[in-house]
C-alpha cells in the first residue's frame, strides 16, 4: 500500500488543483493529492517518525497555529498552513519510503509519466479551443495576443515550472542510460516542451536554462567531457526556445518583471512592519491589505508572512534535504530548477510537485556518479 500511495502521489499532480468533486479547489480545498498525502502522513506518524523529526514538525505546526489564531481571516490562513505542513512532511515521508526499500528511480518514472500526461492535456486543450472555439480548462488571452494554456492547473508559471521539471528528469534519465531509448527520450522532451511553450510563461524555461548551466559547469569542473556537448546544445536550443516563446509576448521583454516589483515592495514593507513573526498567513489577506498579489519570490514572501522565525524553519528543512544530495543525484537538477523558479513565482510550497520532488530526493539514492562519465 505504501508504494502504491507514493506512486499515485507522483501521477495525480496534473489534477491536484481540482477538488475531489471536480470543482474549484479554492472553494473546497480537498484534492486526491491531499488525500494521498494524508494517508502517507498517517503511516508516517504511526510508526516511522523519529523524535527529532517529530519535535521539528510539531514545533512548526504550533508556530503555524499561532499564526492562524492571530489572523483575522482564519480560513484563508488555514488553507496556506495546510500546504506548508504537507511541504514539511514530504522529507520524512521520503525517508519512510527509503526505509521500506522503495527506489526513487521508480518514483521518477511515474513522475515523468505524470508530466507527460499533463503535457498531452495542454495539447488537447489547445487543439480543442482552436477548432471548437469553446474554452476548457485554464485559458487566458493577455495583451499583445498572448494566449496561455494550463489545462487543470491554476497558474501558468506553476504549469511551466512543472513541465520543465519533467524535462529535467528526462535529461537525467538520458544521461544515465546514454545509449538506450534515445528516440523515446527525444519524443518525451519534444512533447513536454511543446506544452511548456503553450503556457507562454517564462519562469520554467528561464529556471531550466539557469539550472542546466549550473549543472553543466559543475560537471565540467569534475572533468565530465560529455557535458561540453550538452553545454553547446543548451546554448543553442534554449535561447532559440525562449525567442519563440517571447514572440507570443511582444509587449514584454525577456527580462521584464511583469508587475513583480510591486509585490516585492509590498512584501518588504510587510516584513519591515513585523520582521520576527511576519504579518501572518493567507493569500487573500495579503492582497486585501496591500492591494497586490503575494510576492513572487520565496524569500520575500515567507519573510513577509511568517517572518524570520518561520523562514528559519523552512531553511533548516531545505538544508537537511540538500545536505545529502550530490550533483550526481537524480533529483539534483529538478530540485535546483524548482528552487530557482521559486525566486519568481509565489507560494512554491503550494505547487504539489515541489512536495513530490522532495519526497523523491529523500527516498533511496540512485547515484549517477560513476555511471555518467
């Protein structure tokens, strides 16, 4: 049952922004993904949580409870607090899977399947809207005839980053196998890449470019000669892909902030007003108070909402994850990609796929070092 739940968590991400009844998740915030994580958490609390992990998790939950208690909009706060608790539980859940001998390679394959299925959902949405004129799923037309598709996701940047995380996993799988399944890997990447372009969001592509560059440079430093070829390929293909994407956004430059500076200023103001504990949780509460969306940056957002104390919890958590991961780890590139992307999108802990990537990262290791030369 444990392995089944873990695999389901990897493949249900494409429908995780829809409630179990198929309606608006914001009105009824219970999805199949939530239910799976609750079941995994129950198994974790039942027999697999160490004393130090329990102390850390329950201390963080107590801190969040105080945040909810002092917030005038408790329902809004609870929604975001649930996402943060799920995020924190991902690491010990992954360790539980590791103790049970579940390989992260299996989870990665199912994660990529989920991304591939989601990419076909976007492609289907595109062709359906183009040919019928009827709108299904998340779809918007912005200035400059910018058409954006996200299927069942609620945010285009979230969708873009999710798709690019799948590309990152496929790249890692190809580097491990090298000689086999080349046609299939190329087909996977092209399909996912096409869907990513249809989101018309830059976040995923830019994060992928930066993460790949860091990954390749580190590999070259370690004298992995094959990565010179990958570097040349990345320097040619990724800028070309960005150019195609920006043709659909003629009113913006590649490096425009798309209104993010206003959210940064509001976040810094909220932090300066309450630097220790923050202004409190709640996406709607922040928007109502400052008149802008929540800050599109991991550090600014959580400094504004939960202050230095809350951000310290999250940084300790992320440090413990990265501490056991080398550059050759299967999850290093996707995890780096999402962290880079979190610098330009809001509420990354609500993304679902970040939770699953952390779960995979803390599962049983399959190292690439010594396999890729």
